[in-house]
C-alpha cells in the first residue's frame, strides 16, 4: 500500500512549470521524495526534528516538502523575499537542523548563514559556498519508502508586531499518510476538486495558502501548474494552454488581470475553469463584481489565517446577496467581542474571535499565544469586524494596523523599529494607505532629526537603509516628512490620526 492516493496513477503529471512546461510525473515525485526522506534519515533526522526550506517556485519545492512530510519532520518554508538576518533568525528560532536553499537564491542563503552554526546546508542544482549539492547527496539512495514513515507538519512564520516573526505551530493532525488532508476534503466539497483537476498556483509556494492547497491537490491526485512568477496575461494564457480547472488568487491578481485591455482579456478561452477562490485580503466590491461578471458564478472566497483557528467561506451567490462579506463560519463559531471579551449583537463592530476551531501556539512565545485568546478561550487573528443577522462576517479594520499589500501581511511596528534606529530619524509612524492595485501601500511618515535635511536625498537614504535590512515587500513605497508626529504626553503615538488622514484622501 503506497502512502498517497495519487500513486494510483503513477504516469500522470503531478507538477508542471507554467512557462517552461517542465513536468514531474507522480512516479518521479514518489521516487524522488523517497530518496530525500532516506537522505534525511542518513543525516540523523528523526520524527519531530525541524528543517527549513528557502526554495523558489520550482519542481524541487514539493519534492522536499513531500519528503519532510512523510518523514515526520517539522518543516518551515521561508519567504524568498527575506533579508539575510531574517533568514538567520528563523533558522535559529525554529531549531532547524537542515537548511535547503535554491541555487538561484545562493547570495541570500550564503549571507544568511555566515553567523549560523549547527545546521547542515544543502542547495538544489549545484553547490555554492558552504552549501553542498543536494543532487549529489541523493545519488544511489533508495527510491523505496523509509521504514518509519510518519506524518510531518508545516510550521510557517508570521510576522509579529514586536518586529520578530513567530512560528505558527498548529495542534497535531490526527490522521495517517493514507488519509486525505482537510484541505483536500474542503476543496472537494466547496470547489469541486477531483483527481483529474488542473490546478493553477500563481503565487509564491512558501505562503500558507499555496503550500496547503497544492499539497491538498497532490494528495487527491490532481495536477499542479506552477507559475514561476505571476504575470496577468501569462496567467490567462496558462489557463487556456493547460486547460486549467481550478485556481486560487489574491485580490491583487484580479486587479492586474482586470486592467489588461479588453481585447487581451477576451483573446483567451477560460471556459475550462470550474471553480476559483481567493483569500489573503478583503476584495474591493467593484473588483469582485467585475470578476464574477467575467468568469461567472464560480468565484469563491474564504477568510482564514496561517494559525488555522477558523475558516469562513462564501460562494458567488452568497456574496451577491451579502456584498462585502468575507464569509460564514465553516468549522467553527465566529464571535464578535467588545474590549472586555463580551459578545456583541449583529452589526456591532468588535474584535473577531473563533470558537471551536483549530488550536495553535506561537513557537517559543507563550506571551503572544496567551494574548491571542480571550477569557472564554476563543482565539483571534486581531481583526475587527461585524456579523450580519445571517452570520456573514464583514471585516472593517485591523487591530494592530497590519497592512495587507498584494495579499502579503506587513506589520508596521517591524518597519518602525528599524527606521527609528537610523541616526537621521527622530520619530516615525508606518501606516498602510489606499493603493488601487495592491490594496494598500506602505508609507513611512518620518520626523527628521534635522529638518534642514528633508528632501529626496534623505528619502532615498532611508529607502536604501530599509531594503538592506528587511524584506523588500515590507519596505515603504513612499516616505513623507513632518515636523512632528502626534503623540500624547505619555509617549503614545496617535497612529490612527495619521492613517485616517491618508484614507480620507482616497477617492474611494
């Protein structure tokens, strides 16, 4: 009995790279992931040990994840947009015994491990610096299953308001390697997943949603079509060329595809699409309406987080009747609570909590874990919203002023903590302001130490400083200057006043 249902069709494509057409068959995925599992065991890794992966969108990604998954390992997939110090922090904080990096990311990987000790280092497609060639290590290893297979788990890192990312460790899943995972079951029930599906993944695979959904498709037996990098017209061309049936998006993808000339959009046959879904950020009502008008009532939405503590869903018909909603509870109860943790009536705003959903903890951070619960034991992602009388959820704010730009979560405090260390910065507030394409853009409002230095040169210097120390996706897209920021005598920054000014200027 083989461990995954997909091996019932060993000569079927499992992974396809959209631009190059390079394909990995299920038989190859099985054999190669078995070899990597044997390599992990030969390195002394046992069930429960941790590894980290710094892998771009390539055929290597799922081979490594599948090997870790069947070896009982805890695997952390890192963002390829991180700065070296961020990679080093996650590697050490996760207690990873191995780091595997893509050769295309050699410069980042080598810079990250300069001061890191204790982790074995391997690289795909060749050796570089202290990294060994993974392919060379695999030569001669068995392609059969390891004898002590067990179910591994992902532990992804979500940035925290304190400026350091934290690992999200979910409660163990009680199932065997032969059982279909929850996302496969949800996909079958809600979106019509089936073994003959062609699933387009347009986003970086290290994110929780692309990782989870593509693994669900593979364990069901469908084909995963991976875009190396998202391009609006290339996505439409891929749907037509590969006859895509399902896909997951973020609202920014919709915006970019809708901005294509009408003639370009109409040039591609999208009739094979059976079910698409989006998440990661609230979708503007006009954008959602336009996508439904274009693709038909096959557009679904869900609201969830890396923490896995709750899941809300709605289909096109439900959204049309509840425009602006992000969904209705599926595997939990959604509670809207006031500051004292008391539930509030429908249409009253409060903090969004999940009751009865999945359990999680922030790795190595019991204080943050405790803050995510209220006195009832319900957990929250820190969002603010309200429920209507039918139980549909509407998000209206983010408790921590988290910025969502292009579907990526960005926490202002992390950027502020960096900028305030610059000698030419006296005070700083980082906020998210409306952006037509990305949803929100990161803006740093800076009080300079010397007002005479205000200008483009200082803005450029601060931009360079940010890009050298944190992921580029977190860096401000704009820096504005003010003589003084609004602070209370106690030192509390009235960030909401600044944020409200920028949102008031938005034409929306």
